C-alpha cells in the first residue's frame, strides 16, 4: 500500500510523478526523498489577532500546524500575532506586496480596498455560517472572491467561522434609537456603517486595543465575537450589558489570504493540501465556537452577573432598513456589483429554506422544553 509520505511525495512531483507512484509504490518511495529535499518551504503567516487569543488566534495556529503535519514537514508556516511582524490592519498589504506570505484575518478589515470584501466575512442581516459556506462553496462566491482578491495579488480561502456573534457590550442600556445617537462603538465593516446611519460613531480597532479603549472611556461599547472570546478579553469588567443577537455578524467567516505568486509557485497537490487544511479548520472552528460559547455564557451569567439584553423592536427594524441600504451601496458597479447581486440572490434562496427549517425547528424545540418544564 502507498503510505502518506509516498502520496505526498507523488503530489509534489506533479501529475506524471503521481501517476508513476500509484503504478509502482516502490518507485514512489525512491522518488520521494529528492522531491522532499527540493521542495521544502518555510512561509510566514501574519494575523489580525492578539497573541494567544482563544478561538481566532488558535485557528491561525491550527492552520499552520496542520499544514506542517499533513505535508510531513515539507511546508512549515511561522505564525505572527498582530504587531509581531506588522500591525493587525496592515496584514493585507504585507501579503499583497510580498513581505509576508499569507495572512489569517477578517476580510471586512479591507473595506478601504474594496467595498465588497465584507461579503466574504459577514454583513448585517446577511448569511449565517452555513449559508455563507453554501454561497462560497456552491453558489459562485469563491469564483467572485478569487476575482476580487486577485486584483490585489492574493488568493483567499475560508479558514475559520465563529458562527453567530453577539451584539456587543454596552456601558448603558439601549432602550430606543435615541440611545444610539452619539454612541461611540468599536464595530468594523458594514455593521459600523449601519451604526453611523443611525447616528452613532463607529470606530475600527484591532482586538488587542479594545479593552483599554473601553476602560478609558474612548468608546462606550464594543462588539467582538461571543462569550468565549469576549470573556478572554475581559469586556464584562467594563460594560455590564451584553446585547444580542448580533444582527451585524450572523456568521462571521475568517480567511487565509496567500500571496498570489506564492500560491502559483505551489504544485497542484500542494494547493489541494492547503485548501483541505483550511476547510478542515473552518469545520472544526464552527463546532468549537458553538460549544465554547455555550460554556462561557454560563460563566458570564453565573459568575460575573452579566446582564443579557435584547435590542428593542424599533431599533431592530431601523437596523434592518439601514443594513439593506448599506449592502446595496457597496455594490454599485464592476465586480462589487456582481458580488452584491450574487450574495443577495443566494441569501434570498437560502432564507426561504431557513424559514421552513431552522427557524421553525428552534421555536418548536423551545416550546417543547418549556412544556416539559411545566
């Protein structure tokens, strides 16, 4: 039988070498050693996450370690937290200009490059995690993403998903639209545009700078991810009101972006290896966030007296209207327009399915639980 080292060696040799390996395992073993010597790669990955951050930072490390493991050391990836190699919001430029090989981050951080990038992370009242995967993998999203990121010399792949996020931490309660006027909140992407449309002030800060800004009063509120990550950054110590759900981020996807010259230098087998690892981490992360958020929600409520709140109905209605306008404004022409139109059409289609599947099921499950409790 062909062992994994022989199979990897065959992939690195290209189609002809692979065919020979499958035909004759002994030949593959003989060919693998010189191929390994010639093709060992060491890559640098920059990230937008604080060092040691659970979930997001760990996902970047997981991508790197799995690439090295599956390639049996042929591809080594060194991971740099935000600020270690470049600041968080300069990760895209570092990869585009070739000073770094790859990044792990949120595409909506690159809105200044193109208004369409947020569609590949999350947009307000947009797709859930499953729906976003459906669009990107099966609804033409990846091809449009390749076209957009290719303009900057980058190849992007889904590599983490947090699932549904929370609405954020607030120093004071939000009882009406008036409470959003003048509110200074850390919130990036189109979610920030929605807040601005409703009279607030949206500020983009990397994760490592949020707590101090909240502590010093430079911001009145912040969103981040959910109970697991939020607990680790300590926001509950500065803002007692925890609002949900996160209409601005219904299923946030994080990406690995690879310098296009680096990507093109890989063999087809190496490209498939990297894509498979990213898909694996994407899958793992969604399950991990779902589980860990449930654990840390209990910790926040039971050990730290965090006050859970829901946004009032009139605030939600106005957020929805503003979100529709913001999404439309981001896709006026060119590839941005085609991305917007593809996203909206697939969102409509999958929303119809969710309206008779997930939504009714959640309501029925809760009704059953309530009945069982008496």
